[in-house]
């Protein structure tokens, strides 16, 4: 009986151990690795879905939030404390629909509100036209922009405190205007 | 412990009467399993509460659709072991492990492993190959642990490799349903158009029908076979059994890997035809492989139980033709169909009850283990004779399947026809979804 209990206990313990390794050990190992990587200045970065962007000077790539794919993709740059994200995904609506969708995603976060009016925006080469606006969040502010390219939407969000955003705005605006759609093969 | 004909091994280890309840509460595994299920349930409840708060209609529709989707799978998997059905409590436990424990562990584990690939190799590699590597590695592991947990709690109930198949498939089914609900709700969130049902319906077709046949239920069945073999075939060397279990697990991993791999996604054929090609190349071979393994496990277990009845040498219990029919699901069904043709619905019903009683009797005989007429043996012998008398009254005394003429050719044509119909349905679904 005691031997059976011991074997059963050891078996149960082994199951819990493996589950623990997967549920807690892997995330702990993930956290122990550096999640950022420097990106070359001035070189277009492939976001995915045929979209490229030139990162702001000194930006670091967040490897955990960057997933470039063939028909979609996402990238997160860390510009000091500012988070600058570009998300490309298939979309079959118009520009106002895409802006509407992005606004809904933003306000779906607790405490987030869209503020001010949207304005037109275009990229430096005049290829893409979009809409841009701002939002507020507890202790933070943010800006967003959305473009359409082919059958894809390109969503840009920037978040940080107001002073941080003001300081970094020229570099990030220039980066956003560098977005290019080269199409898909 | 008895040997099966032609094998000389322990294809089946008969379950002692009352084995499920005996001493289970004293076992640490019981309490560990209970605790893990409770934690998983809380996590799933939190997810569903948050989803219902934001997307009430879509969440309810997703849960309802995939719950309905699980019903035919449940009936099929639960009925795989005709001769000795598994206790419903354990089937529910296996399903709950997949739906609650496996998903609760797989979500953080998979996310972390994806990140590790992106950090150690590159985000491009993680995007392209992450699903193929992470999915099988984390998910197949947590699922097969569920079968081991069932073995620890009620080891006597896992008395043939086929039982491992049943529990493995049930864990996989639970995982598949829960994961699909999560995917459906996420699709609604990603679409960003509010509480809409269309992303749920698209997810239902994509993950339920296009990917559903060669998904977790199938992979879990293969890994479960390995656990069943490891536990039951004690006549073989431990190293051999571990090797078979490892091979089965590797097989489930490889099937899952093949399905998730990006190979062929950029193939030469585009649109609906391209998707169909992917399904045929990535889905059909694992489906056939695993179907073969399951069929062999089923046949070998059936041989064992049929031999129990054959040993009685009593045609009132089972004739030669009935013994032949009893060992195969197809022949059992043919015997019922034959009875329907000769004696109508009552004939079909009577044959079904006779086959059920014969199966119960065979299991009772195996559990009696040469102890003569136990209460269960006596009870099911009476039941068999009662059903036999009923069949005699109906003018159809023998529950045999008709002679098979050109059976193999007919089976091949039937299989090809079924495959053709499935392909047409899949084609229609792909076309309706725009070939995505």
C-alpha cells in the first residue's frame, strides 16, 4: 500500500513539475532573456505584408511584439520610454472604417479615450494617405494614425507621457511618414 | 491476466470490478487532479467572464457552436471501445483536462516559447516556424500528461492500448473545443467591429471543419495509444514499452508539426485549390496513419474479448458468425442492417441489444478470470439468452453479418466516395471563405 502511495505521489509530482515548467519555467526563461535589439539607423524595416518603415534614430526593436509575416505583421519600437507600434493586417473596408476600427481598439482598453479631431496625414513620398488623431490614457497620452495600402490597413500607435511624446514627436513623425508599401509578390 | 489469440501478450488487462472507486480518494493523484481542474476552471471562467463582458453575443455563440461541434466527436470517441466502454466520469475528466488544465498551461507556455524563438533566433523565424515548433511541443506535452493523470487516478480502467486512444482523443477534444472558443473570441477582438458573430462563424468553419478532422483529437489519440501501450503491455520489456510510447508521442508531435508548418503556404497553386492541396498533403496522411493505428488497437482488443466468448463454445451465447461480426465495427453495423432487412426496426434493435449484452458478458468473463460464474457473468448470460429468445421470436435467430462479396472493393469505393463528399464540402467551405 505504502509503495503504491509513494509511486502515485511521485507520478503526480512529476506531472505537476512538468506543468510548472511549462506554465512558469518557460515564461521565467523568456523574461531572463533580453527582449530588445538595436536596429540599424536609416534602413527600412520590413514590418510584414509588404510594408516597410524607417525606425526613429536610437530605436530598439521589442522582439516579443514583433512578428513580420507575408500578408500581415507587427513591429514595436522602443524609443526611450515611448512605445511606437506599426501593425499591418488584411482589411477590405475604406479609410474611415479602418480609423473607426483602430479607435475602437484603443478605447477597448480600460481608461483610454480618443481626444481631439482627426486630421489627414500622408507619407513622405505621397503614396499613402491616412488619418491621424490622439488619445489619452491613465498617466499617459498617445497618438495614432491609420493608412490603407492595397487590401491592408496600417495602424500606427505611439504612447508615452506628454513631455516624452513632445520631445520625440519630430523623429517619430518622420518615421511614420517613411512608411512605404511595396506590395506583395 | 489472459493472453490474446495469436499474440501471446497482455493485449488487455481486465479491470477488476469496482476499480474506479476503490481507494481513489487515498491517492495523491486524485487530489492533484482535482486541484488542477479547479485552477483551470477558474482561469477559463475568468476568460469567459471578460469575453462576455465585452462581446456577449459572440462569446455565447462561440461556446454554443463549439459545444455542439463536440457532440458527434464525443459520441464517436466514446463509442470507439464498443466492447468495454470507458466510465463517463473518466471521459468527462479527460475532456476537462484538455479544456481547462491543458489550455491554462499552454497559453502562457506557448507565448513564452514563441518569444524565446524570437529572441534566440529572430522574429522572422518565430513568425514563420513558431506555430510549427511551439504548438506541438507545448500542447502535445500538456495533453499527454492528462492521459498519465487518468492512469494515476484510475489505472485499472486503462486496460488496453485502445483505452489510451480513447482518453487521449478525449483530452484532445477538450483542448480543441476550448482553444477554438478562445480563437473565435480573439477573432472578434482582432476584427475590431464590436460584438459581431461573423468572425465566430468564420473561425468555426476554418478551425472546426477545415482543420478539425486532423487536429488535437487525432494527435491526442496517437499519443494516448502510446500511454496505453506503456501501461498495459507489461509482458514486454520496459525499454520497449517506453520506446513505443515515445514513438507514439513523437508521431503526434510530427503530425501537429506538419499541420502547422508553413510549407506549401506559398505553393504554386493559389486560392481554394491551393488550400485543398494543403489539406490533402498535410491533413490526410496523418489522418490515415492514426486511423490505422486506432483500427489495429481496436481489432486486437476485440479479438481478446471475442476469445472470451468463444471459449464458452455455446451457440446460444454467440455463434461462430456472431463472433466474427462482434470483432469489427463494420460487421456489427452490417449485422444490424441485415436484421433490419429481415425483421424491421425491432430486428435491428434486438441485434443491437444482443451485441451489447455479448460485449458486457465478454468483459465480465475476462474480469472473472477463471473464477467461474460471477454475479456479473450470470446476469449478462441471462441478458444474452433473453435477447436471443427475442430474436428467435422475430424469426431472425442469428445476429450475423451477411457474407461479404467483393467486400474489399466495396470498402474502397465507399471510402473513396466518402472522401469525395468530404472534399466537395471542404471545397465549398473554402470557396465561401474566399480561399483564405
